[in-house]
C-alpha cells in the first residue's frame, strides 16, 4: 500500500500480539485516543504511513472485543438511548487493561 | 441459607461424639459447624437398633425337620432395619454418622439416657453446647495430634470469631427476635455498630407480621394490616458508611440514620421506593443525594429530616444558574430566597419542592479524575464527539460488567495488589461503588461506575422537612438544600447547559 494514499484510506488494519488482523474503518478505530494519535498523518509514525497498527500487548480475543466496542461506540455516538454492551466477565480485566492502553 | 427465615432454636441436644478415637480435625470442625452455625439437629443421637433375623433359609417352616446345625442361631446384627450393618462396633458412631446423611425422622431412645454410658469422657458430653467451646479445649487435642494444619485452622476460626463481634451478635439477636415475633419496627439504635454486617438486614425482607387476634372479644380495631410497615432505626451507631445491603430492603418505610458519622448517602437509596420517612440528622453530610429528591417527587417520601448537618450553605456556593424566583441572578441572595406571594388557598407550588438554583457542572475524564474546565474549552478534549456522546467508555463498560460479575467479590485484596496501579485504583473505586449499592445516572438512568459529571442542585423542601404539615406561607424565606446529581456521560448534564453548549447537535 502506498504511503501517500494510506493516510486517506478508509480502512485501517489493527493487528493483535498473536497475529490476528482486524480491518476496520478509520473513523471507528479513532475512537481510541492511542490509535488516533498513531494514525495522525502529521505524526509520521510508521503506523500513519502504512495504516497498520500492531498492538503487541493485546491478544486476539481481547482485540476482537475491543473492535466490537469501537463499532458499538461509533454506532451509538449520537443516540440518546445507548444499549448496553455485553462483556464476558472473564474478559473484563484484560479489557480494562486494554482500555487503559488504548485510552478509550 | 442466609435468606431463610431462621426458625426458633431447636431444643438443646447433647451430641455424643466419638471422643474415644482420635478425631480428625475435619470432623471436629464439621461438628462445630453443623451443630451451631447451621442449627441443624440432624446429628445422630441414638444407637442403631438391634435386630434379629428369622429369614435365614434353615429356619423356615419347610425346613422344620431339617437337622439343626450347631451354629444355627438367630442371627443378630446391629444396624438399621433397611439392612445396613455396622461393621465394627467399636467404630459404630463414626460409621453411623457418615451414612446418616438424611434425617430419617426416627429417633430411638433418649438422648440423655445413653449418653454417659457410651461416652465415659465428660469432656465430650459437652459438645452439644459447643458454642462456648473455647480454643483451650481444642488446643491440647491439637497438640496431641501434633498437627500444624489444625493450628492454622484454629487461627482461622479465631479470626472468624473476632469478626462476629459482640455488637453484631447483639444486632443479630434483635433482628431475629423481630422476625420471630413479627415486629416490623427494628430498633438497632445505640447498638454500637461501626458497620452494618452485610447479611444482617437481608432476612428482614421476608418479615411477616403475626395476626394480633388472639382471643375474644374481637373488636374492630384488632384487625390491622398484616403488610409489614417496616421501620429500621440505626440511630446513634457511629456508622461511617451505609452498606448496599440496606438498600435491598425494598419494603422499608421508615429509616433513621440519625446521629451517625455518615459523610455521604449513596445514591442507591433510590431503590427504597416505599420510603415514607427518612431521618439523616446529626451526621456529617455536606450534601444529599439527588435520589432523595427523586423519592420525594416520584416516590412516597413525605418526611425528610436532614438538619442539623454541616450542609453547604447556598450563600457560599457557586451558582451557575438560578431558577427561582426567576432565571436571573439576584442581587442579594437573602432578598431572593423568599416564597412568592399568593392569596387564598395555597397553590401547589407552596407544597412542592422548589428548584432554586443549579451549581456548575464538574466533569470527570474516563478515569474519574476531574477535568480542568479551562483546558476543556481550548484543548483537544473539547472535540464534539468526545463531549456530546452518551456512549460509555470501554473502561466504564468493562468495569461495570466486571462489578456485576460474580468474580468481583472473589478477588482477595492481596491478589489485587499485583495488578497495575491504574487498574487497582479503578477496581477499588468500583468495589466502593458496588458496596454502596451501585449507581444509576440521574439523567439517563443507566447504571454506571465512574461518574463523568457532577453538579449540585439547590431545592427547597421545607414542606417535606416538616412532614407536610402545612404549605409555605407567602414570603417565607427559603432554605434550599444541596442535592448532588451524578451523570454517567458528558451529555448527562443539566438541560440548560446543553442548550447553551456550542456542541449541542
């Protein structure tokens, strides 16, 4: 993928520590402050150039839930009645860690 | 077991126990627990019956003339009638105890009569009364067994005993007494409780009143409602926090927390929708939960006693918006805080709580730290999608679902200290919120853990403070109370603010 148009590309790839890749819309990924700053075109980070964020310390299972949250956040952004999101209790602690890391 | 209505204590039974054989530590503890804490009286107390047998083939009628072998005597065995044999008469007590899991309902012999003959040791005959079994009695046994594990267990037991302090036992007695007699007025005042034990009040949910009609003559007034009018008095106890268990008593009508050391009333008080009278006076409250106001307006609350308390005076407070007498900021507060003039019968306004003013909104970030308002207006945080959304943060979502899960209580504090400090803070916070009975957003009613917005609303509730005895008189000066409201997101803020906010959609 060429560096020039990746900054405008609609989708970005988020990669978990154990190699799972999630391709999600750029605006959705930017729900996370960390990812947004990674992808900021002015930052010249390699993530911004390639549109690919590798999150070494997040496992695939957790990252899947994180991406689900991104979509949930994006979908309900302007709603007044936000539905609850289901989180399996065994993932809660890891998600909390991930949330801390991703600033979301 | 905890939710069951405790039955009256069963008649005291002397449990004979196998003291002549070295008792394993586990059975020691089992005896202790079964006989006292569970109040189960299914301990074996009688010997197995002695049966004789005629059903050996040689003794039948058809074999009447058969040669009688020398050993053909009636077989005797010791055991139950359904055929269980006691293998070793020496160890029969132990075997019997293991087998007898269900109460057969058959009790043979007197408990007292055989006890001493079977048990020569006078020490063991006291086991039924083992509430008072001191650790010294167990100690020599433990030393003789030379088992360090037992020692450890004993220390554990010791700790448990310390936890259940005399005050708590006393309180439990009172609660059980009320349950037994059907008294719906539970007086735990001046009981020296520092905390309310979590399971103390739960049984009160099932309190049933007993009919008062006992004997003739039956007159009109002996008929009274058997619906309990549950009243709970926790006055004068030195409580520093109200536990969430209190708010599960949804049938509670009167609650007195007078003369304690409370600094905050959890918003979960809203769950007590039947409340009619609350007394919070003589505490250390600086503000009240907004949910009390909700109980006044939407619930049944008619009498709210909150003074004296070091409540914030409106004169010192920062006010963002005035609502009474009009929307403009008055020149002098004393002049403004007057009931408007009316003539004739009191209008509804003279009865209802009056919203006097609203304080400024304090916002918190996703970690629960207050956000600097000046930075908010210019900094990156003020992006519209960050402020206007009602979507909970991922931290919030996972904290909430974690605090709802059953794992939450199972994590010991020692294990928690190994977590990263950031998480530790959030988890402790979540635990605190949960112990207080949980929180619900006062705007959108969603359950939440970390408050994202907080503001004070000033309401005059004078009529409710005097128990709705009369309306406000014209020109009466208002004494508004501070009610703290919490919002779960940056959109859950006072309406005025949203209207004036630039990021409003």
